[in-house]
C-alpha cells in the first residue's frame, strides 16, 4: 500500500504511515520477514522522508537498511 501511495498518488505522508505500520508489524517477534524485504521497506520510507525534507529520519532509515540487510548495497549493485 505504501508503494502504491508513493508511486501512483505521490502521497509521501500517507506512504510513511503505511510503511511504518508495515515495518512495525514485520519487526515483531512473531513474524519472520526476509532481511531484503525489510530493507526494501526502510528504503521506501527513507525516500519518502527525503521528499518531505526529513533528512535526519532518512539518514536513520538508511542505517536501518544496512542493519536489516548487510548485503543490501551489494545486492543493489548487482541488480544494476
């Protein structure tokens, strides 16, 4: 839903809300989420924060991306 709000409606504030809810659910102990998927959720929220001018929040999410998936940069480089 967050990706849809961002891509189609360009609604960064609502996308942050949905991304945050998804991240909160995915980081609960009862739910197992692949590190790459969690990293992608943080990336989506990070992009929204940047667009909203919330650079410190964006920086924190970038660190969370690397914590969630230490191979994120290598994976992204390989995809390009």
